[in-house]
């Protein structure tokens, strides 16, 4: 039962493609080990109510066994899926909180500010913000370029008075592992990126 | 508390609001009213009449978020508007994450209502914009709405904005294949000037997987796919000027699309200048016209204009 899970963490972001699923998966891997990713080519064309029913079923009917951590990955935005997850979870237990994912761009920060408002209105504790895609080191000259700007996540954390959990650089290897369903943290545990995820997971539950 | 039933038949179903599972569902009323069905809604004809003065309506979609829909929509609108003899409108139907006000430099503007409808915000003489972002009172305001409420605002955006005469109406959408997309399709279904969809993707398999879903969606709802724009293709280091691949391209994935007859409209390199231009609402066709990235985009725009004109003459 979901009420027996020790920690429930939501991974949220107002914007798409900032790395919610990547962060959710790597966070899960850093906390334990496991994880799988599957997909098909046919579109799921559902309107809100049907998606809400599916979410309810996921939360009530999946037999997780004994869990220490349940990481809930969400789509971008502040709509049906988010309202449903929060409402449904609250019947059983409050989530520990939400991890917000952003890129450093102003465009993304704007969407995440709206997500913070969503959390505050829904009484969801914000565990902190992760700045993903923060800098890219050129494999030819080792020069670091901030493709999507820099520092946006940290200044958002300051502005909204929430914890800054850390920065994850753009890492080609991480992207490839995500594409191929490979356990990045295990296979590249000595990499800078894996270590950042490790400290991010540690930061999450340390005051 | 709104708790949908476990065996919800889905709102498009003929049983919507009428199935056994619907008893006690808070959405039962709206589902059984038929408002969400694709059935005859008087607004559909009204929208077609309202948008009759638009030559080409083009939707920009992607299955995955953050691949550059708003970037491509904004660049396309700005590119089209470089021809001062045409009028361009840009409609943002991403209700929960409106990005267009920022990319076009019109954040914080307020929409005014006149006798003939909502006046769009003018970026320049021949480029106007409408977005849900203009209806929010602060940058921290969140739109926490379920589907039916989002549909209502989309309907209003289509029926009530006073665009005047437009050569192009570019419609930016949120990621996915859900309420907003279904609403657009059903509300625009009598618009013979709806030319089709541009699908934006990044090169890697995880994004192309979503493109295939999006194409399946278009096929199922009868939308023409104009082509695919691949964004964030390769990174050109500003220091050593050498290229590197950040998002590993799925050659098989792209070939599959081409085999299906989906044209590749072009590729946009991963260039920090583009991200900066979006954050700071810079008109790149004015300020960065010598950049390779902009040349690449101009080729896409040029190609698209040709495709649209050919469709118009068919």
C-alpha cells in the first residue's frame, strides 16, 4: 500500500524537456537500484478524466511491495495529472515533497515559478530545485559553454526561498544511457555527473 | 474532490457521461452534455467564419517537451514577418506554460477587449501575438486547470481574437496529445485554411519515439503533417569552432520518418545564441542575420512558404 512507503517524492517542472524523467530515474538509481523504460509508437489520446482514472489506478492498485522511496515522475505543466496525483496521494499520505527541475534559461525559470505557486496552493512541501543542463564541456577543447545560460536555478531558489539541490551538466553519456535504458550511475559511477546525482540524492533528505 | 471513476469510458466515447462507471463522477454533466464531443458545436462554424481572413493556419506540435516548439514558433513567426507585405499572427495555446510572451518580448502586456473581440498584442506592425500569459496578473501566477476549462479558453482564443487579415497564423501548442490538441482539431475542423502541422523534435531516439506518437495522433485525427524540424542538431563550440553531438542522433529513427513520407523541413544547430535570443526576445533576423544558424532557419522558412503556397493552389 502506498501509505506504507517511507518517502514519496514528486518530480515536477513547469517546462517540458528540462530533464524531469532523467532526474527522476537517476534519483531513483542513486537512492537504490533498478529502473526500466519502455515505449510504443502509438499515441495515447486521452482527455483529462481518463488520465485521472489511470493515475488513480497507478497509485492505488500497483503492488509495490515494501518501498523506502517512491519517486513520481510527472508531465510538464499544472493540469489534470498534477491535480490528480496530489489529490489522490493526499487520501493516503502526504508526499514528502516535490523536487523541481529546471534548466538555467529564463524561459524555463518562468514555467517553474508557476510550478512553485502550484505547490504552495496545494500545500506540497518543496524539497528543492535542481538545475539541469547546466554547462557543456566541449570534447575537443574542454572549454565550457553555458548553452542554456547559467545560474538560473540557483537564483530561482534564492528568490523563492527554497533549497538549491545542485547543478547537473549536459552530459552526452547520460543522454545515451537514458535512450538505451542503461543504469548510468552504476556504469559511470566515477564521472562528475554521477557524483553530482549522488550528492543531489544526499542533499534531498538532509536539512 | 473530483475523483473520476475507475472505468471512465473517456470523453470522446459515445458512452461519455452515460456509462455505468459515470454514475457519481463530477464530470458526468459536461460529458453527457456532448460539449466535449466532436458533434455539431455552433462555435465550430463561428470559428471557421472568424478565421476566414487567414490564408494559412499552421500548428506547431511535439510529443516531447522542451524540444523547441516555442522557439520554432517564434522564429517562424518572426521569419514570416520579415516580409513586410504580409501579416503574421502567433497564437500560444500552451495554457499552463505560456512561453511566447517572453520569446516575443511582450511579457506583462494586457489584452484589451473591443467590439470586434480581444485585440492581440502587436510585436511589430505586421506581427501580433495572443497568449494565455497575457491573462495572468503576475509571473508567479499558475494556471491550475483541468481539461474542460482549458478547452473553453482555447475556444475563446480561436473565436474571439480580432486578428484582422492574416497571411499566416502560427499556433504554438503544449507538448503531448491531449486536451489542447483534441480541442484545436475539433474547433478548427471546418477551417479549410488549416494547412497542417509542423512537428519539432531533437535528434535522439527518446524524442523521435514521441514524434512517431505525434504522427500517429495526426493520422488518427486527420491532420496533415507538413514536415519535421530537427532542433538542437549539433553543437558548434564558440571557442574552437568544432562540432560535437550532444543529443546522439537516431539515424534509424529519422530514416523511419522519411520512409513514411514525412518531409524533413530542416535542421537547426544547437546554438547558445538561439537560447539567449528567446530569453531576451531578440529578433535574430534583424540582429544575427549572418549566423549559420539563422541561415539554416531561413531555409526552413523559405521551404515552408513554398509548401504552403503549393497547398493553397491545389
